[in-house]
């Protein structure tokens, strides 16, 4: 079955500390993976996608097919990074996304 | 340009009633998807429409249906409402050109069934 697992509901760190939000997936074939973010009182928005291999707001994510993971990392967390983060997988083509349960990142001053 | 617009923002309905939610995608976007978000199940895919045709469907009962109009606006309908249908319903708009096309989310319609 196709599935996305985010094992942590809450990740609490201090400003300047490194951050790693974990995402593991189950998918047969070549996965297309994304990270979406929802800041307080805002709508969900795309943070980054694995195919672009880009860094957005200092975040990066590398697809590891051997470990079936797509962890989101940032070397130095900022308070404005506090948000809900969702890992998502495209399933069955087109725009059907399977989401993980989400991880709330809280960055403390 | 205007973002994805969902109306109404909030709804309260009684069990057994039916409800229609509306979504206006970003201008030029031909794909509209719908998701249900609940604390227990998270974000779950309902269906996707592209150029007035349903391309993809999630694992929801037939009480959940949708359609898309020629101007790409979409509606979803839930009939014979149950308490468990209480959720935030999110509309997602994209160009629809492929699976890696960026998806833009609406702010959602919060449905409460009493």
C-alpha cells in the first residue's frame, strides 16, 4: 500500500539548532515527493519537491530510495520556521497526493 | 492573481441533509482536487477533475460527489450527511499538466454536522 509516515507529531527546538523532520514512504516505482508547509492562519503551500533538488528558506530534502525516506533538514532553525509540515507523495499519477500526518515544528527563542 | 477561493468558509448542517461546497481555481488552472482533513485521518484525497472530467477518485462512499464546470470552477456535494463528515474540506488548484505540477490550496470550508 502507498503510504507516507511522519513519525513525530511535534518537534521542538531552539533557535539556531539544526532541524530534521522525518518522512518515510511506501511506494512501488519511482516516487514523486513533496514537502508542504502551513504557517499559522495561512493555507497549505508547497515548500519543495524532490525533483527540483532546490533549497527553499534554507530547507533541503534528499530522496533516499534505499531507506525510502525524504527527510526535511535545515542547519539553523529560525522562529519563523514554526509551522505544520506535511510530507506528500504523488500516487497514481496526476494530482492525487497522499499526505503524512504532519509534524508541528516549534522553534523557541 | 487571485488565489484559490472556496465558499462558504463555514457551514453547519444537520445529519441527513446534503451540502454543496464551491471552489474557484486560479485563473488558467484546469485541475481541481478536493481533500478532506480531519484530526483523526489527516488529509485524504477525495477526487480530481480536469477539464470537466473526473480523472482520479479516492476511497470515499458514493455520498461524496463532485463536478467541474467549463470555467474550471468545481463543486463537491455530500448527501445524507453523517456526523463523521465534519471536517475541513480543501480545494486544490493546479495547471494539471502532470504529477509534478505545483498544487495551490484554498483556505478550506469547515463543515460541522450536528
